[in-house]
């Protein structure tokens, strides 16, 4: 399915003029130049093959200064969700929160919605729907743990959440800010393995599936990494006061350090090849202070996204730069991703 996403924009070879938009704009400054075509409500109206013949609007016609994909990453309780939500407000972008356990176990296709976890009291332990509370307080990962099962389902939800964000961008032109992405999912698996929450076989299986499904998804324009010290993380976990999380036996400093180590040293450095990166020092920046977040917004508005300064062999924003050089039909570029999204 991901191979189909590659063809979103590549339909013909007529060169677009002025397709490189260099910098982001703050909504409060009133400098965002919205495109003329109205937003297409793809979620309510759907996309079908008939629009291919009657809709002459080009995907790029809806794009403006802030038509970008931004991902905010960070450790558990690092404050990334607040940063992502506030930046979305400041930049007039759509905010896509990180999927939760509810997104895995609540069936929203029926009325009223049904929570599969309500079966748990009636089921033997091995047959229960494995929850975050069960994972973080598991005493026997070898015989009872289902960390791989839970991690895989979170990956699926983050994967479709990212595709939905791309869908929103391509159909409306509004930029998106995503709280955690599927690209960093292997960092969780690595940290789980280092802390003996996941076997070597389970780690290899997850990494194989991750590498096969994530390769062709377009990477974000910008990756923001919130690096928070353990003391701050512990303080915020205590403050949000989720009982099973506060007293979780497996949410140790060892795990938090292992996750942050993979996220910061490997993932962040590797993504710098493909996306612009921006690190926030959580020890000196208050990620819950509106003024500090506004400074972050101003700083990222200084980044030049045009790609004019990049060398021929540079991979940074390669797919965006290559694809957006060509004029293509809105429907022919958006239908594929819509069907990938709705069939997921």
C-alpha cells in the first residue's frame, strides 16, 4: 500500500513555477497567503475515481506558506503534546494528537461505541486485551508479557494517523503538526529490548515489519525533538497523577534513558538526512510556557524549506522537492492516498 503513496504527485511532467515556499509564517502576523481553491472535505465527501475526470483543481493550488508536515518527538511526559498543540495554534495548522490505548480498543464503528476491554474481567489472564497498565506493571514478561502485541498495535495507529495527516494536507492545503510519528516507533522496541521487556526475536520481527512498511512514506518537512531531563519527566508523571503510571514498576529510569538514547542519538541524527531538525532543550526551556513556545515558533519560521541551497545529492526533503516540481490533477494525486487511508 505504501508504494501507492509514492505516486501521489507524480502524474505528468509539466513544470510548476514558484513551487518552492521557503519559510513558515505565524498566524498572528497575518502573512499566511491562503490559496484560492476552497478546502475539499475529503473525510465527509470521500474521494472517488469520478472526480478524476471532473475536478481540474491541482493539489498544489491549495498549498501556501504553511503547507508543511511537522512532527514533534520526545520522551514520555516530555511535554511534546503541549508543544505540538500550541505550535499548531500559532501556525494555523491542524493538530494530530498521538493515538492512545482507547484508539486501539474502542470500536467506534458501532453505536454506541464499544470498549473491548470491558471483556477483561470475564477472561483468563492470557486472553485479556493487553493494556498499558498491564504492560507497565508486568512482573513476568517471559511467560505473560505481550509487549510486542501492544507495541505493534500502537505502531499501526500511528501509521494511519500519519497517513490521515498527509490526506488532510493534500486535500485542504492546511499544514499538519503530528504528536509522535511512526518513524520513531523502533525506538520503543529497542528500549523494551534493552530492559528485557521484549525478546531478541520479537525485536527483529518488529524491526523487519517496521522497515518494510515505513520506507516509502513521505518524511516530514521538520522534526522537532523535545529533550527533557529525567527529573522533569518524573515531575510531570507525578503531576498528571495517573495511578498506574505513577507507581509503574517497569517505567524505570533505565527505560526512559534507553528510549531517549535511541531517540536522540540514532533516530534524530538519521532523520536529519531527510528532514530539517530542531532540538529543544527541556532543561532550559519551559515547554508549558506560552512565551517559550512562541520563541520556538519564531525560530522554526526562520528555516528555509525551499531547498534551493541543497546540493544535488542531498536527501533532505527529496521526495517533496522532486514531486512538487510537477503540475498534476488534484484527484489523480489524492484518490490513491484516500483509499489507502480508508481501507486501513
